[in-house]
C-alpha cells in the first residue's frame, strides 16, 4: 500500500471516531480562598452593596459564600472578571451550585444578564436544601427571556442575536438569592462560564483508532 493510501485510511479512521464536546472554562469562582469579589445586591441592578458571608468549609467542596435577605429581589453580583466581552461563552454554559433553607416552590429567574440596555433572564426550578448543580445553556433557544427589569415575571423569548449582544458587553451577571418570600438564606459555590468547546475523541475511541493503525501497519508490512 502506498504512503498516500495509508494516509487516506488514517484520516478516514480519525473522522469516524466518535467524540465528546470538551468545554473550556473561561472564568470561574470556586471560593476556595475567599469571596472572590462577589457582592449582594438587587437582582435587576448593576451594583451590589453587601459583602456575602464567606465560609471555609461546607461548600461543594471547600469554601462557599452565603447571604441572608437584604432586598426584595436578593441576588449575588458577579465580579469584574465575569463581565465585559464574554462572547466566547455563547453556546456554552453557566454552571453554579446553590443550596437554600426553603423556597416558595416557584420557578423564579435564576440568572440576569445585561449589557446596560437589555436585561435577559433565565428561570428554573428552585434549588434544594443540599447542594444543587445547574448547567444553564447560553443559547436563547434554551429558554432565555427578555426581562422587564423589575417584576421577575415571564417575558418574551430572547433571540440568539440578543443573547450574543448581551454576552459581548456584560455590565452585570446576577444570580438569584431569594427563593422564598420573607427571610431567606442562599448559599453559592462553583460559578463558572464555559465555552462550547470542541469535539475531542473519547479514550475508548482513541484506543480503537490506535488498534486500527497498528493493524494497518502490520498489513502493510505483510504486503511488502
């Protein structure tokens, strides 16, 4: 078999190997050392005024931050590292872990994103009394809505263009911390923005590809 034909076969095997999407972490807060600049403020506002309580143990794992109620719509406000141009996060995910004492059982908005002129919200079921993980798709088709900026009520569906616009110039990224009417406590850990990532072969598939290449080499030697 010619070297050219062997190369074609190798390329064919590579394209046939199934893969998985490997997301890349753009920015994250694990709260392993401190509160990492997160604040507590109003869910619809760009600025927070309170510093959350930082705890060194009890997170998921390690440290985490916690807050009681200060606002009608209490929320965690992301620090500057999460703001600005986050276009790379489009089609990726926003991951976070939350824990609460109790809730109203209502699907309130979990996240608010804004570029200063448009506010988008994503609503979901409330977390539980143990750590609950969320992977929120950063695709408008996943359920992002246009917020009216004050009520938290369902809004019209956001378009992909609008979500891309907001992600390209984030002025605030706020996370719900008020799942219950009245006094509340909400804990937060492991917040990260992840890109969509690229397809990479699974380990088992790589082994299959390697076995195929070894077989091709042995066959070529026999032919020679």
